[in-house]
């Protein structure tokens, strides 16, 4: 009787692992894991480099004068994080029952980035805020 074999059979004694086979398999798993880790590290380094070059790309630009307040509707975004709070005074509050408002007041001249929407399952918006000198009144 001819039988097709799809691998080692437990009856021929090759099915059971030996110490040599386990040592070899563990070594191969380690090599594969290190190769994957090296690939992910290289990919993360390239992505970080691209992000540093593209800082501000895709961010909504807001220009505000010192002492002036600007508001933007941000929908259901929850949470606020700004890079430099010495430049702006930022606030997130409910404007209507359906949406929130992001309010920015210029404190001193400069540029900062703010992210509105830090909750993982909610929408988020990134703003590049430029605070300029207040216009003189005549």
C-alpha cells in the first residue's frame, strides 16, 4: 500500500522533538525576531525623520494677535495638548450640545502646536498657532 505523507508520522519515531532540534528551532526563532526588530527599528527611524522634516504639514494654521481670542469648532474632540503654553492660553469647552469649541488667546509672540482631541476613539485636530504682535490703535 502506498501512502502519501504530509510530514513525519508518530510511528516512525521522527515526530518527537530531540534536544538538537529544539536548540536549532529556538536559535532560528531568535534570529527571526532580531531581524524583525531591526527592520522595525529602521522603519521607525525613517518615519521619525520624515515627521521631523514635515512638522506642521497637515496642521491647520491659526494666526492670532497678542491679546486677541480666536475660536474654532472641533466637533466632538475631547482633550487638549499644547507644546508651549507660555505663548498661548488655550481652552476647550462645549459650544453647543453637538460640538466643542477650541479657544486660543495670544499671550506673547511665537509659534506653537496644539492638538485638540487626545481621546483615542474620538476625532482629533492639529493646529499650528502663530501669535503675532498686536496692531497699534490710532
